[in-house]
């Protein structure tokens, strides 16, 4: 599920003012860390969330947004994530202002043997799309903490990065998204998505009415060059510049380390506990080379290993 804005402003501070560890603060400030992609003359910086501090900021922001607008109850861990966030190819972007404050986030999930998040509500419709040579990716956890002109810039930059990454990927040619039914008009009229699944109440998000939308990436790529499709008319990048940005994004992606996996999926949340057996088996095989059995990680750590 993705949203555009929450109803009230968040008070979360800048990256270096939030509750990250001293090690994470130092890492965030490290000159070796990718400075991110700059948009609108530096008003917006988009980062690939590829280390603990940024991942946590993205998970915290979506938890706060969903809790404040009533999509879910506020949780003690203060994090919003799913088992699909553990996939190595899953890519989360965060948009920051000039001062480093997190303003928005979006995540791209590529189809895999454990499916997509939208399968929970629209598996029949998504299986129809999967027929033939269609390779899917899904936008999820898209949200901004404020309304206003500047927030539209953050939204534009986030969506632009999500498009570039999915468009340049070797394993996706169609983009899907599940949105609140009241946002359907924006996505269909401004971004040229098409309604693919009927309106249904989404139990995971407090039974809100949702719809499934989709668009072939080659169609989106063609339309953006011929008409005012959001957000592409806001950017005037040459083809080579876009390719360079897509390469920079790809080079910035880092799969979760074993420590990050344990922290976010086992220790801080019950995501791993609630995963199905097939999901667990697939994830375990991904986190090699030691074929680590994540069921025994808590016990191993308690023994000081």
C-alpha cells in the first residue's frame, strides 16, 4: 500500500539528530558514503537506504505515517516493514531536505518465488499479469511526511528514482502499485497507470478501500516523452544523464547484512516469526554463503557469538 501524504506534519528531525548509534552517525557522515542524487538544485537529495541508519529512518517514517492516519495501530517497535524488505534486490529510497531531514520514502520490490506484497489482496489479478514474458516489480511504502509545494518535489524525485531503477533493471518490465481508492485518479490521470484490480477492503491497512494499478514500463517511458506525465516533465535530463543516475542507484544498493537482518526482522519486529515456511526457506537460501539458519541467530547471539 502506498500513500501520497499524511494529514499532519511529522516532527522527526534530521538524520544526525535522530536516535542512531554513534557508529551509524559517523557512517552517515563518512566521506566514503554516497552523497546521494541531487534534485532541484540541492533542495532534495535522494539516498539509497543501504545501511542501518537510513533503513531505520525509512521504516520509522512509514510506521508513523500509517499510524497517524489510522492505517495501522502504533507499534512498540515503531517500524513498518515486511518480509519482502529482506530480499537482496528490494530497494528503498529516502528523500532528504537540505538539512538532512527525512521527508519521504519509497520502496521497489521485484517479483520472486515469494511473490509481491500486492499478492495478499490481488493474487488472481497479478497472476494474470505474470502470464507470458511479463516481469513485475511493485512500488510500496511510498509516503511523504508533509503537504505542500516542496513535498511535491520530494515525491517527484522519489518516483523518478523508482522509475529509473525499475526501468533499467534486467528483471522487470511492468510496474504495479496498490493505492487508496481516493488516490486512483492522481495515479491514472497524472502518471498514466491503469486500473488492474477492483476496489477491495485491505485488512492489513484497517480495511481501507484499495485498488490495484499497473503500467508497462516501456509504455511509461514512451508517454513521458510525449506528454506531461508526472514527474518526468519536472526533469530535463539527457538520456546519458539518466543512465548515469540509474547506474549510480544500482551501485548504491547493498543487501542486508546478517546483523541487519537479525535486528530488523527478528529482534526488533516479529516479521520473521510471521513469515510463512516457504518464505523462510527462500530467504534462508538467499543469505549464504554459510546457509545461515536464522532460526538459531537469537540463541547464538545470547551466547556471545
